[in-house]
C-alpha cells in the first residue's frame, strides 16, 4: 500500500526496472514542508513501467482458473533470535491483558499497544527483519524455498502463493 513497499517488491523481481530508490521516492512522493507524506504523483508512469512484469488480479478473478485448494500445515519452530523478541512481545501483551481484566477497561493507547504486540508477534513468526529491519532470521522462508524447489522445480508443477507480508 506504500510506494516504498512496491519498490522493494519490484526491486526483488527486476532490480533495474524503477531505477535507484532515492530517485524513485523523490519523483513520486509529495511531502509537506516537514517531510510528512501528503500523497503520491506519477502513478500512471509507474503503472506503465510495471506493465511488462506485473499481472495484478483479484482473488475472485483467478479462482475459476485454479484447481481446488489444498492446505498443508508445516510447523516451523522459531529460532532463538526470533523467540527472544517474540516472548518479550508476548509478556507485554499478557501484562496488558491482565491490566484489562483487572480494570475492566483499557486506555486507547494500551488498546493500540495490544494490536501492536500481536502484529509484532506475527511478523516475528515470519522474519526478524520485519520486526527490527536489521537481522534476517526466517526459518519459515527457508522451509518455503525448499517446498517451492520440490514442487516447482523437481516436480515441474505450478504454484500460486497468497501472502500477507
């Protein structure tokens, strides 16, 4: 939903398509005098640049073309690097929930902290980078690569992936 996120995804697919990040951001972000984002410009140009590599369709549009859904659950344990911050967030969440139970209400800021803790825990389950923007511990991504290698390369099957992050 942010152009910076789009840039990151496109850079992974084709590192030269959108040019350098600093130029891309400068050309497309509209900011106020304090540097706060007001909106984006030149979206039609971005759309043209992405047309050769981007196929964007809604789930409803593709469902009729897909085979019946198959779900497989793969349990992937957290690394120690993930578990530390995960349980820190879990402890904060538990304390907030106890406070809510004791008081019968929570301030708006503490309600937001609860949502933040849950979101942080979800991100940590995928990769420490989503949480701290520095480290890269992601056994889930490793497992995903192995599954894709097996299905798409070794078995020559097509794979559709729906992802939240």
